[in-house]
């Protein structure tokens, strides 16, 4: 139970829960699951990489390129070059229609539940022995068996539907209505059944990588490069990759509609069933469980495990409510902040510790400009109803000495400097900058102000965006 007092204490986001020390070993999670929970964790990890991490990386590279017009200075490590390779691959394989998304889902099914199984069994044949002469495939290790995609299998259709819809949302492609209905899933499954998948060819290089990871038996080991992205190259190779990325990005951006982003990362959200996040993890986890002959896990249990939902006990809830009431009485009485207390409670141990709430963290933007998480910059012109982006930018530059760049409203782009600076969009840029903000946004009737997220250039470091800048409240009435 934590005290949060505006302008006086840190916010809820200032601290994070302690890391779970009971992490699943790397090889168990990636290759040798022992229970269905391991399959759920594996599916949750794949979801994050496919629809969030790689998508964010592509968006960041696209933004950096158009801002700095050069990617080379920012790529200095092996991981950054690997990220560029993945971004190039995403642009090359980007879908143009929802049918392309179905094809992508079918090929992912083939990779995860057929080809990866064949590769693992190629590396470790069923009759393989350990150095001690014991069978390699002995419990808790289970040899996987490949799956056969069938449109008559409800779980297969579940996977195709969720995978295709998530892929489409990432690239701003419209998805079918009622995509979660059983009939629609079956139709998508039948369409996926017609997709031609490439023949599998075992790789000795991947076999060596798998063996290396198994021999280490270290949960901190790096993940296997199962995608076959290649090794880090030299400077000429990096230059060639940069040119390829630029060409692919420009071709793609020429097809985007006004206001459309390069891609839309999917942040995992367990509480919205319609977003198909849990659907994807449910299907993927149970298909993997099927390959290893593990028990099926029901949808609601997958949601609880993947979302790390812990049922609340009545006794814990009552204790927290009591502690909250004590602190609320202090706030009403006007008690000094030093006398308010955070409480760390565990009835299982049992233990309860009290501590003073910490002050809000301070961010130094300029030598003479500091902000906290509670600050909000307010812009109010003489004619608020006609306030436009140009006026907002001029006010912020004059007041705070920072040059604004991009504008977002509820995570949606309103004005992107790099996109608007592309040759041929001069008239569109001028119109966007001069149009009243109330006309640019889809606002409810009667709203008097809007809170915008505006990025600012760092005046001390070229091609860098300042972080932790406050929201900007613009009055429109």
C-alpha cells in the first residue's frame, strides 16, 4: 500500500514490483518444457517479441532515420545491427492485405510446430545417448512430435485467427468483423490450409547453436538465433544495410495514408479479451503443449497465468483497506508528508514494514529548467478556439526555450515532423500547422482543453529527443 500525493511524492510508476526469482531455466523454456505453464511463458515471450519489441524497434529506426538522415552513428553494437536486420526483414515481409496476414500466420505455425520440432530432433535424435551412456530423451525431457495443420482442428484455427489479426493490427490493416467468432475462425483456418509452405531443410549451424545452449544449461544464456539472421558484418556491409533500409522504408511510407504510422506496437493487455492477446497465447501455448504431450490448459487459466493474475484473499484485502483508511485520515487532517507511511505487507510470512513515501524524481531538461512527473505545461492563447500547432510551438519555445517536434494525442500521431518534411507534402504540412487543434482531433462536445504529448529536441545534443518532458495542456475554449 503506497501513498501518492500530487507534487509531494513519487507516482505509481516510479517503482516496480520486485523481479520474480523463480525464473524458468532457459533450455526448459525454449526447448524442453516440463509442464504447460512453461509453454504459456514461452508463448507470452514470443508475443512480446513479435508484436511489441520488434515493432517498437522498427518504429524507432524509422523515426531516427528521418530525423538524423543517417543510421550509422546510432548503430555501434552487435545487438543494434541485429535490430536493423530484423527491421529490414519486417519491411520486406510486411503484409499488404489481410490475406498476407493469414499466410504469415500459417507459416509461423509451420515454423513453430513443424520445422522447429524437426530441427530439434535432427540435433538430438530419439536414440541419442548422453556422455554417461544414458538416454538423452528421458524425463523430464520429452521428445516433441510435429503437428499437422488441419482446418478442422479448433486450436489450429484459433492460432491462425489470432496471429493474422495481430499481424494486421501491427501494420494498420483492417481485420474482419467478429473475428473471434467460431465461424470466422473456421473460414480463416480453411483459407490458411491452402497456403503453400516451404519444405524443411535441417541446418547444421542451428544444430550447433542448440547444442551449445543445452551444454551451457544456463538460464542467462542468450536466445538461439533460430531466425537465421546472420552474423555481424563490417562497415561496408552496414552501409549496404542502411541503404536497403532507406529504400524499403521510403517505398513503404509512400503507400501510407495521412496520419498513418509505419507500424503500431501491441502492448500486452490481459483485461481486453477483444484484442486477441490472450487468444494468441492460449492457442500457441496449447499447440506447443500438444507437441510435447502435455496437458491442455483452459483459456481462463492461460489468462490468469499469462497475465500473472493473483486472486486476492479477503484477509489481505481487509488489511489493505484498513491501512488505506488510516492514511486517508492523516491526509484529511492535513498531516505533514513525513508522517504518512507506505506499507509493505505479506500475511504469508507474516511481515509488515512501514516507510516514508519518497519525493517525486526530478528531471533536469536544461540548466535552468527542471520538471517532475506531476508537472504539466499549459498553453492558453487569446483566442483559444482557434489555437493551432504553430501557436503552441511558438509559446513553448518562448516560455521554456525548447524546440517542439512531434505531437501525439492519446498515443495517436497528430503531427510528425519527419513525415511532413518529405518532399511533396509542403502544402499538407502548412495546413496541419495552421488548422485549429480542435479541428484536427476527434473530440467530444464540450471539452475545454486537450492534453498533448509533444516531443522536444535536445538543444545540447544533436539528433536527440528529450525524455520525461511534461504533458502539454492546450485550452481550446
